[in-house]
C-alpha cells in the first residue's frame, strides 16, 4: 500500500482549472509524485511529512504540496511526455521528440528542486577554496628603514 500523497486531487483541479474525471488515476499520480518529492527532499527518509502511524500527512509545507500538484499537472497537460513538438502546414507534418523520462512523465523541474531545497533548509551556495594551503604573507618592509613596517 502506498503512503498518503502530499497534495490532493483538489490541488490539481485548481491548477488545471477543471474538474478531475478520473480521481483514481489522479490519486495514483499524486502518490507517485509524492514519493519522488520525499526521496529528493530527504534521501535519508527521515522527513516524510507523515504521522507516526504513517496513515495521514501532517505539517506538509504548502510549497511542497504545490510542487507535487504541479508535477501531476504537467503530466496531465503532456500525457505523451513530449519534450519538443514541431508542426508544419504545407505539406502537413507533425513531429514529437521524447526525452529519456518521457515514459514516467512525473519529474522534478529545476524550479521544483530549488523550492524543495529551500523548504528543507538546503541551499546551492557553497564555498570554494582559492588557496592551496595556509596563507602566509611575508612582512612588508620599506627599503632603508631599520624596523619592520606592517600594513593593516
């Protein structure tokens, strides 16, 4: 049995601007999208946004619910999983290109990942060392002066 979804069918319906005809399919996609988000948000599995019995969600940040609903919305708008479409009118031609994840149709966009990282308190900002070890600067001296002059 799958764990409860982090968003609801109503969340998806609001984003689509129409009622959901097949709620069973929508719930299945919501559950799948929720597992993708949980795996990305916390690879250790400690943050699940579930109660102790794992029967209901709790404390789900609204941003996370929004990401899950957007993932399902993308799949609904693009059921074939096409990443590029080309149409030509004379003589008529229609061509679709499919990416490596076309079959899955549920994916985290770059913006989705940024939102989840922010909610989890992880940022993409890091440090890059620009030296190869301890920085040792020799004392600065003026020629002809007997004592050492140290510049601030």
